[in-house]
C-alpha cells in the first residue's frame, strides 16, 4: 500500500512539475514581450498570452484537485543535507537561482507560513473584516456590484458596436472596379486612350526652330527648303522719298 502511494506521489509530482514549467515559460515569454516588444505589442496578442497563462493555471488547479493526487498539505519536506558549498546539481535544477543549500536559506525555502510582516498585515485585514458592521459591508458590496455592472455594460455595448461595424464592412457593396483602375493606370502611365487636343501640324510643312534669344522666329520653310512668300496685305501704303534740302537755301 505504501509503495502504491509513493508511485502515485511521484507521478503527481512529475505532472505538477511539468505544468509549473509550462506556466513559468509562458510567464517569462509574456514578461519579455511586455519589456522588449511594448512598441509593437497590441491588445489581442496580450489577451492571447493572458489566456495561455489562465489555461496553465486552470490545468494545474485540476491536477491538484484530482482524486488521484495526494494532499500535498499533509506532507512534510525535510532537508537531507545542508552544506555551505556550491551544489552544481541544485544550481542546474533551479536554473542558477539557488547554488547552495545552507543553514541560512533553509528557513526561507521550506517555510509553511508567511513572513512575519505579511502575516501581521493579513491578521489586521482579517480583524478589520470581522469587526465591520453588516450594513456597511452590504453597502460596500452593493457599490462594488454597481461599478462592475456599469463596466460590464460599457464593454458589452462596445462589443456590440464592433460586431455591427465588422458585419457592415463584410457585407458592404463594392464601390470600385478593377477594369476602371487598370484603364486609369494605362492612361496615366502610357497615354492609352487619350485624345490629342488642338490643330496638329500639316503634313509637308516644317517650321524652323526659333533663333537666338532676342531674335524672332525664323521664316516658314517649304518642303524644298525655299522660304515661303508672305500673304499680301490688305492695307496699301505709299512711301514717298524726299530729297533732303537745307532750310536756308532757296
């Protein structure tokens, strides 16, 4: 009977250690993300990590409350050997946190009660809760429930709004066309489908480039390279040449 209980205890301890290691790994990963990836960490990722921690805690609680798991509170842990020298096996087992199992560390690691300061604080709180009047306690409970209900209403309303927005975005009609987008890109990038505006140059007529700055544009040239005659003007002008005469001569 004793051997059977020892086997059950070993199996339970192995399972508990495994679950505790999983919980420790998840906690370390979450702390690393909060400390080093706080700029890119978003709320859904944080909630996923928190849900993972909650799952590990629930699994550990189920193992501890299982019928086949012995009551650990009824067991006593005693040190087999105390030494002030470094223990490599202990350091490896505790990942470098505990290197020696000396007389000054045993009371802290194997204690079954809280520290004196924490214990006195707990006693003060328990005494205050015991001496609290029934009416005052009911008022505090009612106020607390009111606050929790108000927060729950806010969260529920926000969730409903998010769901409505998500469903509206999912069922919205398409207001764009890929064909029109492709035509617009082709018109801007390659000029496809664009019409030329203005009068195009006549075939066979070549216009000479403008001259130097300050000089007017050159005359129009014919296909043979000869300058084209200007059109006759509709205004006739008579130019009279006069002989320059000295005013004092007769």
